[in-house]
């Protein structure tokens, strides 16, 4: 059975740091890419990063590029999202998902990670960033 469990969400001050974990079971990191998505209240779900088992981090949204780092540990079958210098606008429920790190070019938005490429989802973990 495929399962994804996120952890690490908490309240953090702007400019601090936080690391989220996504523990996968039922498959290995070589089988599926692991995407991180987030959804703030009243907003659409946004893909922020994607980690491929053989290529490493292959996608970051413009909103987190340079601040967030996705990494993986094959031995633990876990993918991490290290959040540096978080901002209040990073406040959201963060979900990890397994599937294809598929992007679509959306003009002024650039390349956007597609949630439709993901087959399995975790329950989410809440990150709150205060100013």
C-alpha cells in the first residue's frame, strides 16, 4: 500500500528556518517523483518543488526558488523540504505527493508543477509563518 506521511509543520517566525519531511512507503524514490504542494486558505493549490529519485530536485516554483531546497534520503525513503527565510506568504498546508514531476508552461507564470501528474497524496502538514 502506498502511503505518504508529512511531518515537521509548525509555527515559525519570518526569517527563521523549517524542514518538512515526507516519509514514503509502498514504493521507492526511484519509482516516483515526490512533489511538494501547498494550499493557503482561499487560494489554489500551488506546486513548489519536485524531487526525482535519479535527478534530484528538478523543479522549484519562482515563489520559493533560492529559499527552499528539496532533498531525498534513499535509505529512509524520505524527501525533505528545507525552508529558509520563510515569509508570511509561505503560510499554508503543505502536501507531498508521488507521481510524475510534470510541468506546464503558463506564460507569465512560467513552468508550473502539475498536480495532475501526481497519483498519491499525503494528508498535509500546516506551516504558519509570522512576521
